[in-house]
C-alpha cells in the first residue's frame, strides 16, 4: 500500500499568511521589548513594514498613547512590494516599567494597526 504525503501550507512565511488574511500593511513585529534599558539612553526602535497590497499605501498619521513616545513615519506613498519603517523614540528619562502603544492609520485595508513597545528603565 502506497501512501502519499504532501505539505499544505507548512512553508508559508508570516508575510504570506498575513497576505492570505487580507493584511495590506504588514509589520515584521507588532511588539518590541527593550528589556532593561538604562536611564537617559537611546530609546529608539524602528518597526519595519511592507506593503503587501496591490496599490500604494499612504500612512495618514501615527498616534502614540502619551507624549513620552514620539513616532516618525514616511510621508510619501509606499508602493506595492515596497518596505519602510516607523521609528518610535521612547523618553528614557523616567525610571520604571513601561508599555506604550502607537496606532498606525493608513489607506491599507487592515488599518488601523496597533504597535507596542515595553521595557524597564533602570537608574544609571
């Protein structure tokens, strides 16, 4: 008796799965953990993304949950297949644990998208 073994979707990358679910703007990660970061150090992180859609995407705005987290994003249209980054700078002047969100509003079908950063700022 012969038995056929096949693979169905086992080799799908996270990017391919996101496209199957209709995500047009796809981020490599949606949560970044700084771990322990020293007070007054550089609290910058960049969330990499890709346009999986068939049309250019425009990021209209990126809002943070507080003034301690400053986002910066590309203002030009992101063409299909193109990538970009949303830079987030957390103010590390305050010590303690933090978890902050930034929400990305765009022309993508899966807008808005919530991104998060977390960590613990320790004294010098």
